[in-house]
């Protein structure tokens, strides 16, 4: 018989379908027969209906239980996935890069790993490395090369270029909110390769200059105010331990690639620190502005050192 079926083009799948249909038909006939028997008896009608109702109620309860279990499992899985995702984001390292140029010629790439991108300082540093509406570290200058660190002057303004429209950067346009984080930070400038934002400058040694100004027909003496405090965008990269930076800077990351580029910058010729000269000290004590200008240039490289490009890896 099997040979005959295949010979006439009937596949196993077709036979299976027909067998299923036949089984369903038999069940329907049996059900009808039971119903008719119950109706003839007169005694089995209520019993048959009661059984059917009980079965339907049991099926409904099972469906309700399965739905409830499915909903609970879905909610638990989503909550677990959200928690895992948040934990991964908080512990996943974030790297930013700086391509350094000297007099417009590329010198190499420096990669900085941010310690905690969820902190105010870490997120701010990442945003400035990435650049927000033209405000960022691209084209900023390294203006000081000291014995134990190099110094980038950061951005001058947090406004759109050529306008007074502010650009939102984490921490705002000053270092005020970063100071709170700095006060509780335990990170120290105890080794080479650390990257830190400048938040504070000690003006205790500032000597204001006096000048005569005409006011309402009278000459009055006024004193120059100290320069504004850092805006929290300038940063330093250490080449050795530098405890002095602990008083002014917040550590946000560490160089993981390109430390040789920073060491090359330290070899560049710079303006000599002449603060020990008796002439300089005399001019400084008298409030001579030329001494102040000269002091600001100490350690400045003669070559133009800039960030050609920067971003997030």
C-alpha cells in the first residue's frame, strides 16, 4: 500500500494532513453522538454541560496563570537588562584622543582614559574633547612646558563663535561646580601620565598696580583686579609626580597611549624662567606690569603647539 501511495504522488506530509483531518472528524462525530445520547437519556444532559463548563473554567485559569507568569518574567528581564546596561555604562572605560601638532606638523596621538565619565569633571572633559557646537579642545594651545607637566590653556569662552549665545557644557561656564568634586577627590598627582583640569589659581601673591583715573573731574587712584579664575577647561598632563597641582587641579584621567609624544613636547625650547633675577623681583615688588607679562610667558614653548584634532574613541 505504501508503494501505491507514493506511486500516485501522495507524500508523507499529505498523508499526515489527511490523517489529522480524519481524526478531527472522528472526534466531532463522537461528540455529537455523546450529546444525542445525553439528550435521549434526559439524565446526562446536565452532567455533560457541567463537565464542559468545568473544563472551560480550568482552561481559562491556566491561561490567566500563564499570562501572569509571562508578564512577570518580561518585567523582571527588562529590569535586569536595564540594571546590567547601567552598570556596564558606569564601569566601561571611555577613551578620548588628542592629535598634537607642532608648528602645524603632526607629532602623534595621545589617548586619555577618563576615570569616571559619570562624574562632573570626567563628563566635562569628554564633552570638550568631543566638541560641542564648535566649543572644544580642537585648536587649543599648549602654552606651558614645565619640569613635571605640560599645560593646555583650554577654551577661552563657552559661547558660540562670534556670538553671546552660551553652549551648554557639563559644569557650566566656570569651575564652581567642579570645586565641590575637587574637595572630595582622593586622587593625587603622584605619578606621570595623569590628566587634570585646572580649577583654581592662588592669587595671594598678586600685586595690583595702581593708576590714576579721572572720575567726575577728579583724579583718583585705582588698583587692578586680579585676573579671573580658571573656567575649568584648561588641563595639565604630568610627566612626573607634582604635588603642587593637588592644590589647584582635579584629576580626571590618565594617558594610556602616546606618552612619548608628551615627553617630546618637554624637549622643546621654552621661555626661560627668570623669576630668581633681582631685577625681576624688584619689578614684581613695585607692581611693574612688565614683570607680570614676563612671568606669564615663563615656560611657554617658542614653537606653536596645538591640538589638531580631538574626539572620543
